[in-house]
C-alpha cells in the first residue's frame, strides 16, 4: 500500500501562508472613519492609530474606495484631523501639534500619515512671541 505524503515544499508554503495570515490579522488595528465618526465621506476613509508613548502617536488614513480628483486628498486629511482630535481627547490632552509626515498616492488610493505630539503649557509658552522694544 502506497501512502501519499505531502512534499516538504507544500508544508513550508502552507505554514508560511498561515503565519502571514495570522500576523496580518493580529497586527492590523484598521478602523472605518465613517462608521466610528458617523460621517458619510465618499472616500470611505480607513485609519490606524499607532501609539508612540505618553507624548505622541501617529495616525495613518487612506481611502477605502476608489475616487479621483483633488477632493479625495481633502477628505483623507479631514479624517486624519478628526481622528487626531478624538484621540487627543481620549488621552486627556488639552493641547497638541499635528504634523503631516507623509502624503502620497498609491494608485487610486491617497494616503496620509500624521504625527501628533502633546504640547505642555511650558512648550506653549516658549512658542509665544515676545514683545521686546
């Protein structure tokens, strides 16, 4: 009686595919902007908030559906700003600074990444212009 044993290459491919599937599902924290913020932006933005410690985080926002034109970039940035404000409020931050650190088109998809940094009262005072004669 002959037994069919799967070839080692098949097992390797199967295990690699299973590993990739498991890690991608576990690591993605993707959310729907329209669902979470009760909005109806036509680009259906998706976003990810990545923690950067006690004084910073990043927000990545991208189009959920294809759309052409300049309006798509406006919608994605609008979503990034709203997500950043909500996350700051959730963290109890009164003042913050939002910097767009990456913006690009990937085919039909517009992608924006912003870094949000907490601003303390001391930092805000040092940013005030001085009135010296």
